[in-house]
């Protein structure tokens, strides 16, 4: 084989590995909305506002006439890891490995969810929502040699999925509803590592890739009866291909590059109990088929040399993820104190990635724990506001023998791995078009002695009251 071709194939093989570098699951477990994150993110069994399009589209049945919800979720995260084990020699002749056991820069992600729902007819409600659904990445800064100097390297990865989702919910019976949300998903992947030398260690990488997918959906059921409610939801797997016309692949130019990201299938179940005055208890369990991310390939055309003497050829390099299926368990409680509902929750997220392919740009290969707190206030019959905060953490040690011989030179190296995530959440939900609560009727005067009793006025016809999905005069607001 031509030496230039052989070298380029080797470089492209390394370039296929940036996704493995953060292979710990793309889903972010601490998302949306403040009302639900205050209770550990539980929602599947009781959500009744437009955020149901994200949690369980059957919950749109809770919209009596119309509702609009806006949520802002700024999330700060940093990762402790070992992105590189290259050797640096200082001016004094001493050597070090500055890419081992370092913290990434703190990244701030202004996550958001905007959603609306409207009841078309008695049994059918529709809605639309936009929200980031998954992400991964981070930025490290460490040193490398440039001749006899020691200079700085910026090592950066970013992946974001955003869903645009119309939805419909149908009431099958007085207690049961079915919902479907179609997901138009977009993905943006950036992988950049800048070395002051055109060729050096660590190597230069520069990829900016985008793509979309039309095949995703969520399907959900929700059942309510007296003090209990329960729900189930399924999210279909999506394979989103991202592309770029040109990029830098491990110190080598490439063109017409493409790669497919898999957002795996997910199953969820949840319930809520509110049989104790002013108290709500909720639980959700999710199973994510992370093993959908097993092996895929970065494909494109390698370009070596300078025009007019360039060498071009097709190349397809497998990228091994080997993620493990995982469970996410959510627990939440809420208690009303006057006009305010206080909330608290806990979330356990099982490990998805393996130590063998440890991530320097995502969740460590271990379970993570999240603690949440929040409060909600019902401003009026049609307006409620919620606040919440969350802290997520996980830590593990990856040994040298666990990563040795993994065939993944761009994966993280042995060392201490830790993630720290801080989330803040604010949402406002406005419900419109439903009947206001009627004022209490004044007591009838006692009849005079010997006078006939005065009958109470007949109740208003049910048709005169805006009917709620559950048959009451106004939709319940789970504050």
C-alpha cells in the first residue's frame, strides 16, 4: 500500500474515535421542567401540562382548553478526566503529562423548553414543543511542546440534539388517555483540538458537522383514578447522520465526511399517589437501550498532498462504543404549605459506558446521583410558577490495566474521573379558556314562620361550564 495512503488510513482511524471519548450516554437526566425537576424529574404518571410532549404525550389530556409553558434551565457542568497522556519536556529538562487528571472548563448550557397545548374537541388535545433533548462535551486546556517551548492546547467536544415535536392526545375513556409525539431531531457535533504545530502530539482535529432526522416519536399512556395516576412511555431509537464538506482529521485533511449518532430507544413507567391531604408522592423508572450504541463508522474521502498532486480515496473506519443498557430511577415528594408547594427528589442514573472506553468528555463509567429541590406557587386559577435546583455527581477510578490495549488511542486515559453538574430551573405555565372557579353561593335566608320554604336555584347546565378532560369544571393543576 502507498505509504501516504497507509498513514492517512491510520490517521482517519484515530479521527473516528472522538465520539467514543464521551461515550457515556447522550441523554441528560436532569432536564425539564422546574415543576418536575423539583421532584427528581418524575412526570410520566402525572404530567398534565404542555411539557408532557417531552415526558409523556398522553399528559396533554390535562389541558382543559389551552396552555402555554416556558421553561429556562441553565445547566453548569465540569468533568475531571484524563484526555491525553502525551509527554511534555520543560525548559529544565523535566518531563510531565499535563493531560492527565485535570478538570475541564465549566460549561454553561442555557437549556430551554417551550411548549403549547390546545383542546380541539372534547376528547382530543394537540400540542407543539421545542427543546434540547441530549448533549455531551467539554473543553480542556493543557500544555504541549513546540520546539523547546511549552505552549497551550485547547481540546473541545460538543454534541447537542434538539427536538421539534408536534403531539396529539386522545381520551380513550374517562380514566385513560393515549398520546403520540412526532420528533423532528437536529444534531450538531463539533470536535476541535488545536495544536500550535500543524503536525504534532496531540494531533490537530477540526470537525463541525450537522444533520437531522424525521423518524423519531414518543408514544405514551396515562391512567388516572381517584388518588392514583400512572403512565407509560416509549421513545423510539433515532439514527441521525451528521455531515461536513471538509474538516481536519488527526493532522490530515478530509472531505465529504459523515457519521451517524444513535439516540437509543427508551422505555419509562411512572406513578403518583396523592391520597394524603396536601402530600404528593411520585416515582419514575426508565430503561434506556444504550446497547444500541455498539459500533458505527466515520466515512469520507481522505485527501493527502497538495494540488495538483493530491491523493483521494474513500475510507470507512469503525468506531466502537459498546455501551451498556441502563436504568434511571426517580423519586419525588411534594407538600403544600399554604399557597406554596415545597418539593424534593432524588435520581439514580446507572452507568452506560465502560472503563475500557472511558470518556474524557462525558459521564464517567459509573452510576451518578442527583439531588433536587424546588417550589411552586399558583398565582391564580390560570397561572402557576415553579423554581427548582439540582446537583448531579459521580466519581470513579479507571486503572491502567482497564484501558490498556483497548485499540482506542483517542479515548480517555487511566486516572480519576468525576462529573459535577449544577442545574437551575424556572418555568411559567399559563392556562387559558377554562372556566374560573365560581364564587361560593350566599346562604338562603331562613323562611318566615308559616311561609313556604324557598327552593335553591337549579344547578347550571353542564354545557354551560367549560368541560375539563376529566369531566370537572376546571382542569386540575398539580401544584
